[in-house]
C-alpha cells in the first residue's frame, strides 16, 4: 500500500510557519452577527412563557441520554465493532429496528425553542471549530454537495456557510423532527446567497427522492445525533450508510463526555476496520479494474488523530475531547440558570469529533526533519554585541513625539455587535486575506495532537500528545512531551503559546 502514496519532497518550515501550521484552536469564538440576529428575531416572535423552565427541562433530558448510553455494555460494543456481521444476518444489516429519536427525547415545539435559546450557539461553535480545521488540513477541499444528518435547527448548516461561503451548491438535510425542520427554515429565510437546500425525514427518504449521481456527497456531517440513537447496531448501520453516501469526507461530532468519546471511538474503529477489510479484498484481486479501485479504496483520519491505529487512550482511563470557548449570546444569558452566582459572559463547549477521508494517508516528511535548533546558550553566543547597545537619543525622541489617541475599534460586547452594521462582502474578503497568510499542516503522520491543557512550570512546558509512532501512521501512542527553554528556546516559545487541541510537530 505504501507504493500508492509516494513520499513528497521535504518542506522546510520557519519557526513562524511552524507555529502557524500547528495552530488549530481558537481562544474565544464569537457567534456571527447574522446568526445572533436570526435567533433573537425568532425568539422575539415566539413569546414563549416559562422559557427558563423549558431550558432546564431540556438539560435534564440530555442527562437522561447519558444514562441510556451507559446501559450499553462494553462486551456488546467490542463484539459489534470488531465484526458487525457476527451477530446479525447479512440480509438485515441495513434494517433499522428503532427509529432515530427513540431514546425518550422528542423535539416538539417547546423543546425546539429551548434548544435554539440555550444550545444552538454552542453546537454551532463546536461545528465551526471542527469544519475550520478540516478546511485548514485540506486546503484544496471545497465541498459543493453536502449531507447534514440530524441537522436539527441548522447549527452545522450555519457553520458550513461560514467556513465555505462560496462553494456550497446543494445541501441535503436529514431531520425527523418536523418542529426542528420548521425552525431551521425560519432561521435562514432572510439570508442571502443560500445554496439549494432540501429537507428529508430519513436517509431512506433521501435515497428514494434523489438520483444515483446525487447520492455521493463531497462532505457528510453528523453532529450531536449518534448519542440519541440508543442501539449500537443502529448507530453502526447509520454510520455505514453515511459513509456510503460520502464521496470524500465524513465528519462525526458528539458531546465531549465519556459517552460521546466512546461513540466516536467505536465509529472510528469500525470505519477503519471496514475499509482495511475492503482493501485486503482488492489486493487479492488479480484483474486490473480492481487494482485501479484499490488506489481509491481505504480511509484515514484527517483530524484529530495523527494516525490510523488503535486509540492509545482506550486503557488509560482518559477520553479524547476538546473545548471551544464562546461568548454567550443575549438569549443564553437571559434563559440559562446559574448556581447562585452571576452568569459568566462565556461558556466552554466540550466536544469529540473525527473526520474521515477516502483514500490512503499521504507519506509526508515529518515537519522537524532537516531542522536544526540552537540551544539557549548557542543563541546567546551568536548575539551581536552592537544589538545590545541602547541608543538613548532615539529613545528620548520617541517619548517627545505626540501620539494621537486612537479608540480601540474592536468591541467584545456581543450586544453592541448585534446592533452594528456589517458589510458581508468586506468580511469575506478579510477572511480570505487572513487565510493566505497562514501555513497549513500536511496530512502526514508527523503532526501530533495536544490533548488537554499544557502545563507551564517555570521555563518548561509539559504536554500530553497523541502521536504516530511510525512514518506510515499505522500505529500511535500517548506520550508526555516536556520542552525546556535551555535545550530548545524556539520550540519552547511555541509550546508556551500552544493550546489544547493544537498540533505539535515531530
């Protein structure tokens, strides 16, 4: 299989490019003004009484989902993930016995309105964070056809439009709740330059109403939905169907809980196992047609995993998840309850995710190959003594100059931003200019993932990093990496600026 993905030429990074390529997280995300205005307008039209009570009831329903997921035994999960054909007949493996939404949580009008007021901004922020990384790791990927399974009120739809505003042409939404379908349409009805959007109740209805050529989507996303399907068999069946509807990239997002991480880990193991099994069959085939298909078969992880082997966190008692901080919207501050203390202006949304891509992982050189770093002592020895001299005359001249007062143009209050007039075209041009200045990390196995918050102690930084242990990216490990200023001041500076969820070069 290595012959299918030849190694590319060595790419030398500067320290600045290395930091830019590793940066994947965002300190505090501000929900776009368009979405905040749409939510505010929708809630103003509803005039629902007892909104705080409905938000609290919705939160309790999510806790019930966690309890149901705990009832799924590990033995059944392991048996089904390793070989799903053992416990079910081949003719029935695509049959869904329990409908989506069976878990006891029904999204009627009250639950939907409470969801928009309390949960939609946070779910949007998590989806935006995930899709932004997919765009950075796949700079040439511009999806035109998208499938959003379990679309709900359209959180992923809004994130898709923010990440790829110009390339989206057709979006298919699958959502069984009629109430959520109506709300999703209501929120986007005043938006401009929308792609062609179709809504369906189920995957079966989708496949029956579209042609064969339209069934393959460039991107398929399922966010915050698999945990609401109580049967593990049904989850695997649905994910297999979503993978068959995927032409290029499949993204799964779940809440950042042990149960959500377990779901992502199971689906990750199953998709990789299924594609490895299919690749072995293609390798055994002798005809040329099958060999051509072999080059396009297989799957690998775009993010967050730097490898395609078993998850090294499985037996550590820890679980892989990430955090996106967002500035709370007006509706969240109005309807969310706090435990006796004033509600904070921000909240931290924990999430788990995995992004698959069809094909074989490219054999890229590792980013630190060929790079030499000076120690702190060597850097001091190379300093020019003239650079250390201070010109006091120039310093006094700068102090005498009158610097006009400039008001800070950046406002951090979301209420002020909601009333500000924003030119959408200028926003998109600025985003494109920012993208041109950044450096993208390749999809090779040389980039590890920082799990949990780095610990900064004095002149050293300790990080928990999930990394690949070989160049092929077939195996991985979970290691503690310690960077000291004396041995490597360049990487130490990067480590001090690194956040939970960023990449780390090897």
